[in-house]
């Protein structure tokens, strides 16, 4: 998504956007009791007890590796979870929903299967699960709990539906894995990206946010899933430590004229040109939030960031920054109809390129870091195009249907 080109006029408040999603989303599981519980420790205790029983069962009955057993039983291990591109623990509600899905599978004596784009449940299991999750969702009175449940369910289904099918690193089907063609690069340590990602974009083949941690590593470009409290807490703890003056969201702020990179950073004290790149002192890290979702979802995501910023820093707006569309790094790339010049990775590359032009950033090779992202983007688009051709799908159709973002 991008910030300077599109109009922001069409979006309502978070509640309205969420309300529209409710009608379309297949969600839910038997979580009424745990979610409605006034004692927050209940679901965790329940889950831990279940896990303990399952672990004992495995130890007694099988000699197979723990990972294989966990996979067969549907448990998502920490290793599997983190393999998808995060350093966080497995979110509690995702674990709970995975467990409930496996429980429903046993109750119905029906095998859970996934298909389509984005790990959608199939067949009779889907119908039964649909009823359950809708009931659960409706029973949740609190819109915050509803959002958390929605996000966790999306993520649980995507993880279960993608295991053994997608490469965990590039999120492409294993036969199309592009990892061997990528080159990693160190991001200047004074910059950190946060990919604030909508659950519907998690594990999407055409997502470009994943490219950033593939190139720079998960500590320099970190995933934060929208509506997953564990992820949001990690991100906001970093922002609190950094202070408001060092956190920027790449988004045009509706209420004021968005600031350009030059407006914001050109007044900073200029580092001497004689300082070699390795000697540049990193006193503060600049944190940049990239909203990684469809344009229509991004309004709710931005609203959530703003609300949290108000809680943390008072009632001022979240500082926003917009890129200069004319100076986009994407303009250097070969013209190809499938390019979406507004995708998340291109935005990060654009930001690095614009910063490079400023004196205090000119000696740290941000242009090379931007090029590394652009190269990875080219690799991703080639891989997606090859896949479509191999599967006999038209490349032209791809332009409309698999908009990268
Ligand atoms: Zn791969």
C-alpha cells in the first residue's frame, strides 16, 4: 500500500470496517467459555493442561521426533511458528484456536483440509466450523476481543493450511521457492522497520513485506501482526523505549499535511563527511512502521496505531511521513505490467533512497540497502510470474488478480 497517492476519504472508523469484515469472514471455534471468562488465566491454564496431557501421551506412545508428532497432532511448535518470520512466542489465542480446530476434527471425525488462496477450510468440516466460530464471535461483546479472535483465527488457519506446502522463508509453494536467489544485506543499525501486517496478508505468496526480513533479518525488519496482542506489545514496547520523536508511520495523516522525508530529517544535525561508514555513531534508532495490508484494511490498521499512540503519548497524532511519489525507487525498475509501484517493499526501498539524499545519511550506503530490496522484489515477481506460466495461467490476468502488496 502507499500513502501519498490514494485518497483517504472512503474509510470509516475501525468499528465500521470491522463490521464489514464480520459478514464475510469464516471464523471462529469453540472458545466462548474461555474468551468470556473474566479470569484471564483460565484459557492459559486450560491450554497448558491440554498440552501437558498431549505431551505425556506422545512420550508414552511414540518414538517419533517431537516436531513430527506435533505436526501430526496439529500443535504448532515454537520452532514452526518462528520459522514463518517472527521471534515472538506463539500467541496464546492462536495456540488455543489450533487446539480447538483439532478438537473439532476429533468430535466430527472429519479431516480438516485447506485450499484456495490463504488457507481456507474446505468441505463439511468448514460448514461445521463456520457455525461454531460465528457463534463464538457473536458471543464476544467486546470489539477488542472480537478483533483478537478474528486475527488469531485467520493466522491459525493460515499456519495449519500452509505447513508442508509453503516455504517458511519466502512463503511461496516449495516447488517455487526463491530463497536461493536472494542476497541478504545489513540494514543501517540506526533504522528499524516494523511490518504491521494484516492477518489476511500473513503467508500470502504475493506479500512483499516478508522480503524485508528476508533481506535485512528479523531484528532489523520485524513482523507485527495486526490484532495479535503479543506482537503489538513487543512493537509498542520498542516505541516507548525509542520515544515518540523516533517513531514514524509511512502514511499520510488525514488530519494534517503529511511530512516528507526531507521535511522531517533535513533539520537533523549533519554528520561530518569525513566520518567513515563504520564509525557513524548510532545514538538513536529511527523506527518506521510500514502498514502491510490492502488499502481497504489499512485504514483500520492505521486507526489502531493512532489510538495506541494516543494512549502512550497523549492525544497527539501518530507522526506520519510520506514519500515523494516522483522520486520513487520503483521508477528505476524495469517497467512490467505486474508491478504495483505502491507495494510495501518498494515503499521501504523508496524511504531508504530518499534518506540517502540527505547529508547526515549520505555516508551509510542506504542506496545499496535500497537496491538489495529492489533486487529481492524482482526475484519475487519473477518467481510469481514463472509459477503462473507453469500453471498455465495468463500473466495478464495476474495483473488484476495478484496485485502484489
Ligand atoms: Zn523459500
